[in-house]
């Protein structure tokens, strides 16, 4: 690995550093996101070097080439983000919206919903605690920071468009979708207690 890094140009070494830091801070990269595209293709070009580098740190890179998604996973749960209840609900709702809207779009199209779609899905769950705008905006900013969504417009507006990136499929895998429904129902019922 060190030989491969030393054989890189200064520009490539800087790109390696930037890409590794981006993965460590964001966990996910999406080929479809403008500010991830260069890092995604660089990682693909030097995948073996990245694999060796992250293996030393106790991480593994997972790829989903058809969707252009990358996820950094760790064996230790010490670096796992602990989501608040509302953040978990919003993540689950966004994943469900992706699943629903995927049926109506082609593979090459972006999955787009609005902030009002998220509100409607939340209200549909009949959770006693209503979702306030501050918590919703905060949750969506968190998802954006981790490259799970892109936002076009003002998040505080119900008409704001949210592009759900395919990295959401790695955050909550398709085989876990039944568990997603059960978790949403459990969280909704816990609210009633």
C-alpha cells in the first residue's frame, strides 16, 4: 500500500487524502452527487489501495456499482452514529419514499420527493408527537451531510424538493424493509405510551 501511495503524484496523494477523509466523515459517497463524483471515480481507480488503507483502520468499503454508491463500514460500533428518535423516523420515512417512488421511475432518474411528502408520511403514521419544522429541518440536514439526500431549495418550505440518493439503499438495505415497517410501527406505538 505504501508503495502505491508513494508512486502517486502529489495531486493523486491529495485526492486520496481528501477521498479518505470524506468517507470517514460522511460514510457514504454517491456517484450521482456533484461534489462526490470525482471522489467516487478516484476511489474506483484505486480501490485496492483504499481497501488496504481502511483495513488497517478496521473499516471495509462496500460498493454497489449499479447505483454508484459507496459505504464505509466498521467492525466496531464505537464509530456508529446514534440517531435521535425523530432522525430515525425521518430516515425510515425517506427510505420508504425511495422504495415507493422507485416503482414509478426508471433506473436513470433521480428519486425526488418534497418536504410535504415527508410530512404526509409522518402524519399517516399517526404518531401523537407532531413533527415540528425545526426537528424536520435538522434531520434532513443530517441526511444531507451523510450523502443520503440532496436538497434543492429552502428546507423550511414544504415545497422544497429532496433528491433521495441511492446511498439510502445501503443505509437501509432492501432485505431490511420489513424491519423498517416494524420499527416505524414500534416507534409510533411507543409514542402512545
